[in-house]
C-alpha cells in the first residue's frame, strides 16, 4: 500500500514513495475524490529505464518538446518522470489511461484537464517538483496550488525578501537567527507560490500578497491589497516533507480539507 498523506496533531505529513509503483500496471486503480477535499501525492523521481520509457510514451507533444529543450540529462529525466507521474495520478480519478489523458494550458501556462466526469464538478490539480521529488495536489470544484522547495543556504535571503516580500514578512524573517532565516524564507516562498500557482499567475505577483502565519505553525491566511491581480479568500496549509524541505498547498475558503488515505 502507498500512503498519500497523513495528519498527526494538525500537521500534514507527506510521505514520498517511488514512482515505480505508481506508474506500474500493478499500481493502477481508481481513487474517489470528495468535493472540497485536497489529495496530496508525494513521489520520489527515481524511476528505472523501463519506468522512464513508459512515462515518456504518455506525454503529449508539448510536454515532449519541453523535455527535449532541457540541457541536462538529469533534468530531462526528472521532468519526464514527474509529468508521467502526474498523468498516472490523474488517470486514477478519471478512470482512463495516462496515455489518453488530455490537458490544455492557459495563457500563463497553467494546465487543466480537458475531459471532465459527466455531471460532476471539474477535477483540478497542481504539481511542483524539485531536486528529485514531486508533490501533486488534486481537488474537485475548486482551484488548488502547491509548491515544494528544498531549503538552500546559498540564497540571498535578506536581499530577496526585501525585494519581493511585504515589509512585515521581511521583518519577521530578519528577526530570526542566521541559522533559521533560510527555512523561514522558504516557508513564506512556498506559501506565496502555492497561491500564485492556484490562480495561474506568475512570480511577478509575489509582492502582491501578504502571508499571515497562524500560531499553530501549519496554517496561514493571505491578505490581498486593493488593486492586486490576485483574488481574495485564500488559505494555506503548510506541509511536513522531512528535514530540509518546505511545502504548502493553497485553496480558496475555509471549508477544504487535506485528506489522508491509502492507495493500492
């Protein structure tokens, strides 16, 4: 069995599992999705040559062209595995093969499904992949965004947060110790990215929202100033992905939940 997400003491714990099981024929199955639920899938992009070939065959023409444009072989392989894994996940909800799943993309590049389940709200999704891992969020009847980042100490935290974050966010980061600053910076970064990705808006809007971290350390609200291109009423759930990682998922309103479950 492969776990998707577990909740412990209000903390959402993501387990990352090999893509081999997910994309193998023995791993195919059907997953139901309740309205306003968010399913989270953690994947290790460690596929064998056979798995890589299988995922490559599932990609559409645009995805194949994007993979081909990547210079480093490792980047190409991880792109193919991540997008093949996304198709394997979505196929479980639609009851069709990953190879026949069709997507379209907005002007900003946000992908969506072109095929819906008749009479039901549309299934939405978002994916983030970094440093050999992929994190996928799937929901129904609401837009959803997710971001995953590995904490890096070489980032110019003070300069970037002052330029792209609100004054209060920058001040909060700079009030922490030198050892804590990178982790706090990436916690704000993944929160903002999750909101922007949910709305299909690029990084130029990073400064157009302010993140208010909850006292419990797992939730956050979003303040949107007047005139911002962002919509309001977004809420964020911070995710535990292991030491050295930060991740967050965002959706509108307060009534959505990150569900836990098991998949064969």
